[in-house]
C-alpha cells in the first residue's frame, strides 16, 4: 500500500516538474538575493545549523540578511515576525521551535514565518530593508526564484531505503539533486566518509560540488540556573540524554565526542512538545539509573523551557555546523550568487 501511495506521489512530482519545465508554473522573483537551505529527505540533515552559517556568510559579504521559514508546528497563522533587529517577539509555541531557535542564535537578524514564503519574504524586505533572504527548508518550495540552492544530506545512509514518501524518507527522486548548486554531506570529515552522497551526485548532478561538514558542540549550560558549563566538564560524566529531533542517535554521538558517558538515550518524536509528565518520567528514570544529570539539545530545551525542571541538573547542549572540506567552494558559491 505504501509503495502504491509512493507511486502516486511520484506522479504528482513528475507533473509538477513538467509544468515548471514548460513555463506553465513559474517561480516568482524577489527584489533581493535568495539562498535556500533544504534537503531531499525528511529531517535530520543539519538544516538549522546550516541556515545560521549561511546568514553569517551573507553578512560577511555585506548583505543585510533575514531568515524566512514556514514555522512548522506553530500555533499562529499567516505571516508573523518572530524577531526583528532588536528583539525576539514571539514565543516558541507561536513561531515554531526552529524559527525561535534561529532567532535566539542570530541576534539582530530578522526572522519571519509564513506558509506563503513569498509573502513572508516581502514582509522582511519591506519592514527591515534586507538585501538577502535565507529560506529554511526551501528545496521543495518552487514558487520562489532562488539564487543559491544548497541541499543538505546525511553522510551515512543519506537516502534511507531509497523510496519516496510514504514508503521511504525521500521527498523527491534523486534526480532532483540536479537543481542544487551545492550539496553538503553532514557527519563526514572527508568525501571518503560520504560515498553514498558522492555516488548519487556523480550520477544525477555531476557538476554540483559536494562539501562535507560535522556538527560540533558549541556551548553547554545548566537550565535551572542558566549557568554556563565548560564542555570539558562533561568529560567522564554519567548522564541520561533525551531528544525529540529527527536523528537522536546523532545527538548521542555528539555527546560521546565530548567524553560524556551516555547511560541511556530517551527518544521522542521530532518536534515533540514536552509535558510535565514527560519531565517527571525522565527525572524518575535518571534517578533509577543513578546518573549525575540529564542532558538534551538546544532545540528540545526550547520546547520545555516553561515547564518545571527536573530535580536533577538539566544540561543543554548546542551545536554548530563546521565545514570540513570544500570551504572554498562554499565561499565561491556565495560570492557568485550573492555578490
């Protein structure tokens, strides 16, 4: 049944591609540069940290960038300004967890959400005078003309079972890689660690550069007292981890890179909004394991920060994207598309 549904989905994608290819459907241009960060699969490729790096690249070129996102899971409708140049204006529930996280990580950068990306981008341009837009999760969004299309992919098992939704994780066939200007394989130090990505690009998009990147710990703090915790302090600590992200295993791997002893990893659905009962159960499990503290991701903390915290310390770890190979290709792509 899933395969049949996937066949129908493939047909819809093919029809859309045909309509765009013949100019029946058209992408609308904005009066500024547009950089899209997206992927071919559902979640877990490092899009949010990549948006942060893209904003920094545009600022280094002299642009005034803004972030435009759909705002998945938000309680509001229409176009909403999450953050302006001075402050964050919406709570995570109103903006969605990822836009709020980006607003927190990028002070002074406007963040606007809206299911209609064109309207949201126009608000950013007209209200804040921005000269460049970074589209969060924009690869499948064809209604906007883009100057730079960046596709993120996991280095290991990047395409899952190779099937289209709902039978697999692919949003589009691998041939869609040909629309990209740059492909970033996350979780790889070198191209040799991303052979599946490189092979797919060689077959479907041979002229598109592939760069590699890893997610590395950036900072850590104790949520109860908002006390900064040096990453070196995590070395040797026995902790219970939990995460409601697309790839909790990747979070555990990042933790282990700091020397943390992860006694147990509790996995929740991506974008899970925590309840008081969730926190109580996590605290009880940590007590049963006899660990020193709990630890979670910055994205998860956004979704539980208003709840009563557990009795044990709760550490929050944030990560950043670091290019390992292809930094020159990354810079060149931005200079060429967004001079």
